């Protein structure tokens, strides 16, 4: 994967009149070219000396490189990567993933979670088209979605499923979500071996597919009958399944006949959450009643908050020395070390993040001068 040099906005300067890069490495692609990549790896290839060596990246290179954030499918809930969606048989898993798929294909918010629109593929491998038609029409009426695709048969993981999925993604460039219902329908093992290594290898194949294409792969699976205080331990199979996955959703009911359920969400790059849901039997839709775990929010950066008061739409540029800047942002509490250096701040969005990213980069350099 290629990365781009992180610099100040063109036309601005950290010294009197010279544009200075904030990292040492030069790259040939912008961050905008990397939006579909879900798992960025080192790109500096070692010299070949008879045999292939390791691809490594130094700590300095790692700090100097700008990586795009993981793209959400459903903000603060589901991201690009490989996830399990587990629950007991007939608990309402298929209704949930159908609801999720419809909202993503239509770009409709799921409860109070914003959704990023894209094409969805649903492998409903335990259904037929007649049953799907009846279920979906009850859930969503006659308002259909051209971006929601279904298949009731597929090959297995070791029998050509990856090629089938690659072909679908190739034909649908805006694919965002692939749902496999269920895991057991596409799984193959050697004999009766269901150990950690085998589970990990199978899920690693699915994760590699999602990372390669920068999409979300949601795999429906079952929970075991044995109860546990940790809902993740209730997912059927060895710990190798979750060890290779990016996260898991577990849908739990106290009684099968209940309309109420708890959805526990665990992921590598997101806040753990517990959502309390209610199933509307009239509409066959899951409704959110409350959240037990509030999302963590990063506290505001006092430096950026102070600088934000200086640049507005009406006054997009502020000029002055570091000492002058510290005078008008005295509440931050930093002392100037380079009073002769000029600063210029420009309001606007850059390819590297928020409108104040340039301010933050320049300020960090002054503090270390």
C-alpha cells in the first residue's frame, strides 16, 4: 500500500516563507487513494539477498505515515473486516441481518446509527427464494432495493466460494457488505477436526478476503448450549474463530418466545456495547430500546480548540509569530521557544483529516524546536 507525504497546506509556511514537510518519507499516492483498504501493511520491501526477507517498518516511519481510519459500514457499530453474528437457532438472526442489509443497501440509518450506503450480498443458504420474498415483503413492504442481492446456494470455502465472492465484488464496485448465513454451510474441515488451528485458518481466509477488498464480511453462526458470563465464550467452536475475526455480535434471549433480546458487540477497533432490542412480530423488525454502554468520546484538544477561535470562514487565514499565537491562546499554557518563527493557519479540510490538522502538525513541530 502506498502512502503520501504529510505536509502543510500549499501556500502556508512554518518558517518565514518556506513550505516544510512534517515527515521524511516521500510517497506517490494520496490518502484518498487508500479509502477501500481495510488493513494497511508495511510497503518497504527489503533487499533480496538470496532469499526473501521480512517487510519491516521502523517506529519513526510508522509515526510519520498517515493511515486512513477504518471505514464504517454502520458508524460506531460495524466496520470493514470480518465479523461473526451469533445466536441460538430461531432467535431472529436472519431477520436482523436482513434488516441490516436492507438499511445498508438503501443508505438508511439503523436506529440512531448512520449508515454508509453500498451494495449488499446476502447468501441465505438455509432459505429459498419464496421464503425470502415472503419475509422481506413483510419487513419492508413493496419498497425494494436494487442494491440488495441474494443467493440461496454457493460453493464452500475450500470449493470455490472465494472465487464466487471475488467475481461479485468485481461486478459491483460499491460492494460494502457480504452476509453469509450460515457459517456451517460454507465451512469445510479435514475429517472431524474442529480444533483451534483449523478454526483460525478458516476464519483467516474470510478475513483476508474482507481486508483485500475493503468490505465487511458478516458471518451468521450459532451459540453453544452451555451458558457463560462472557457472551463471546458462548459462540460455538474454539477460540480460534474469534482469534482471527475482527469482532462479534451475540444475540441473546432469556426465553425463545420472548420479544426482548440483548445484542452484545465486541470489536478490535470499536467500543464494546450492549444494546437492548425488541422484536416487532407485526413488522418482523428489531427495534432499539436502550444502550447500556455509551460510546467513549475523545476529549477536545485544548490547543486545537484555542486555534479554532482564530480561523473562521470570514477570516480564513491568521498570520503571526509563535509568541503572538501563544499570547492569544494563553489559556493553553505553553511557552514559546522560537519567537522569530512565523505561523500561518489556513481554514479548510485537507486530505489528511480535520480542518485543524495543519495547525496541530505545525504546533507539534514548534514545541519540539
